[in-house]
C-alpha cells in the first residue's frame, strides 16, 4: 500500500493564480482531512470529509474549496492564491473519526505564493 | 488564544535521558493525539488517548481528563527520537493542535 500520496511536492504560484493540490489514499478510509502548517505554528484544519460526497469546513476554510467524489481522492482547490496561503499542506486519512482512530498523513506539499 | 499549549517549546537532552513533554488544553475534549514530525517534515501518529495511559516501546503517553493535561514520556532517549512532537485534541467537530515541542537528543 502506498498510504496517502500528495502531489505536487513543491509549487510556486503567483498572486491570483489557481491550483489544485491532489490527495489520494489506498487504505479505503472513510475520513480525509486537509491541514496547513505555517512556520512555527501548529497545524490547522482546513476541510474534512467523512465519506464520498460529504465535506465540511474546519478552522480555516476561507480561500479553499474541496470535493470528494470518490473514497480515494480528496483534492484541495485554491481559487485566487494569496501570499497568506504560503504554507505546507498536509492531507491525512483515517478509517473512523478523530476521536476513535489514528490518522495517516501524506508527505506534504510546500506552496509558496509570490 | 490557543486551546492547546505545549511545554517546553524546545528540549535538548543527552542520549539515554528520560524525556517528558507536556500538553495542556482549555476545552472539553473526547480524544487527544500525539504526533511525531520528522526533520524531513513527515508526520506520524504515535498515540490516541481518551483516558489513562498507553505504552509503545520506549514511548508512554498519559492523560488526566479532569486536569486537562497529557504527557508524553520517552525512556532511554536516542538521537533518532529527535523530532517535533505535536499534541492535538478534538474540540467540538474540529481538531486543534499545539505548536509542537522540538526535541534534540545528542549522542
């Protein structure tokens, strides 16, 4: 099993550009999550999904969109990139929810917006 | 104000020392997680706790729900334990994370 994979590993965007961060898991997990990690700060939850077709906002959803059309994939969309979105983005998945199951993290995507 | 506070922020130890990292939270929770972030950036889940104590190898995690406090202990620390250790709690339907404790173990 590959676990949780993320692409790309690195990306530089110009202000106002759009992009999609890809996340795929091959563990048949129901729950998937997107986090961002700013330097010296804790992880913050952007969006999460409890199953295909169901998504919900986390602590910092503004400027992002998600969709969950399949169990395996949970892409994160940035529509109008801003310097404040410069961060490392982690995708994670778990079989059950946060209160009952451990999470498996992807390797991260380092995004810089100039 | 961060709902999750970790201490210390940085910790340097000699190989073989007993390590304690603390996590305090200010809200009612249903679960607490300890994560390890390697120097290369990868994140691994170490423990999930809702009560009591768990042990895995040289790592021990405890939680006191009444005192809103959890500790992560590392016995016989080794340079390969050098990493950032992160505490996370489920707050309502959201996850909140501490800023992490950076541990360096010197040979």
